[in-house]
C-alpha cells in the first residue's frame, strides 16, 4: 500500500544566543522604527542578562536539531530524538514570540538558513515565524517516516494511523502559521498549495492504514468498501493540488512521482471498494449486481495497471488482484448465463465513503509548552 514520506528541511548550524543578546542590549535607534507606534513593541523590555538561561536553552535545542537533521532523506538518523527536539523547539519559539522577539526579518539580527526539502535551494530569514514553520514541516516529515516504519499487523497499522494523522495535522498547523503572518517565503515548501498537497496525502495514508487495520479483523465487506472509498476523494484532492504550475516548475520529477502514486492508489482503492461491494451482492444472492461490480473492479484495475506500465512502475500486486477479480468475474458470468440469468445493470449506485482518519486535532502540549519553564521572572 501507499507510503509516501515527506522529505526533511535541513537547518544550517547557527548560534542564536550571541546575536540575540547583542540585539537585546543595543538601544533602539529611531531609524530602526518602521512606524512610531512600533516603538513599544520593537524589542522586549529586558536585557540579555535577564533571559540568558532562555537564550542558552533556545540555542541548545536548535543545535541539537541541526546535528540530528543532516539531509533531506536522513529520517532514520533524526527520528530518535529529532521529533522530540522539534516539538520542544516549537514550544520554545512560541514562548519567545509571545515576549516580543523578532517576528519579522527587518527587525531581526538573525540569519537563519534552511535547505529546502528538495535540495539544493536554500533560504535565509531572521524571524521566529520562519524557524517555526520550518520546524512544523520537519515534524510532519518525521511523523510520516515513523508511520512508514510501522508493522503490517493490526497494532502496526493502528500506530501508522496515529503518525499519519499527526503528519497531516502538522501541515495544517503550518498553513495556519503562514496565514497568520505577513512574512513571505520563497522556497516551494512554503507554497500553500504544496503544503495542502502533503496534508491530503498524509490524511489519505492515514485512511488507508485504517482500511488495512480493519482488514485484519475480517470485517464485513460493507465496512471495508466504505473505508477504501473514503481515501479516494482525499487522494483526488491531492492530485488537484499537484497540478499547480508553481509546484510543477520547481519539482517536475518529484511531483510527477508523488502524483503517480496518488493516482494509482486512487484507482486501486476504487477497485477494492467495488470488489467488496461485489462480495456483499454475492452474500445477498444478487448475481447480476455482483457481476456488474466485478466488471467495474476489473475496469479500474486494468486502468491502474496500464497507468503503472506507462510510468514504468511496479504493477505486480495490481496484476495479482486483477487476476483474482478476473477469475471471479468469469465464474460468476458463467453461473449467471447458465443458472440465474439476471440482468447486469449498466449503471450502479455510487459507493458510500467513510473518512475515519482525521487531522483536526488540537496542537499537543509538547508543541506549546516547553519542558523547562521559561521567562519565569
């Protein structure tokens, strides 16, 4: 089944403590002011000596992240401590933002450089919101990797659902963070349509993991059909986002590969839903409807296999399912022609879909409250 992993953004090591301490201790110059009303909010109303513990903590956690996240595909190296550090760093950044630390480049002394998730593009900014949105991206990326490492049994699929949901939610938090600020970022990772693409992909993979989990329990075909169909509109939404010209121009090879996976999975899951519907009709002794559903399943599987062949992708598993459906269809057709002689409808009712995966969870406390109390004075 589908298992796309979001590539990581890589931070360049940078010691925040010293430039922030100098910035706090320098007097505000009139020329620094963008407008007179900003005089009271241009800087926090304390000196570096009042928050040295906090500055050291901020710098230390960022350095840990820059040491664990070394490459866009180095999830395995980063996942053990990197995800925890990213949660903590996000919480610390929020605490600093709340106390007036730079939320815009023009008033910041910092030069914070991150490599895009698909190298070699780099981008440098000085605001804390820049650090926070890059961190949210990596939280989603690490969650997607953890989901991909879970087992195929029921417990493994249950854990995968959780991680994929967390990855999708992190992309939603990222969108909300961007919409709440006027800062403009250039790398394609911060393109809202690209973020929505990954949000939908992760939600769809969570739904597929739900389907896989329920499949292990030999549940009713009706439930399996609804769950399989539940991922299809989400995948189709992701495909719409993948057609964005900006994404295609920046990442032509990557987005083609990712979109191809979404398209093939959409066709495969539709075929599975049709096959489960056929099973329901067989149990109800509705032979004509069973045959109609099997014909639909066979059509989608053939389209899926043809598409995979055209994109030089592996189609072995789809071919196996197609053979199973074809054999069943042949047998049912023979029985219907010789025994039941039921009409085979040309049009079938749309299959109901149930989206069980979710991404509307509130941000966890680990991302909003630092482990160590900051600015306690």
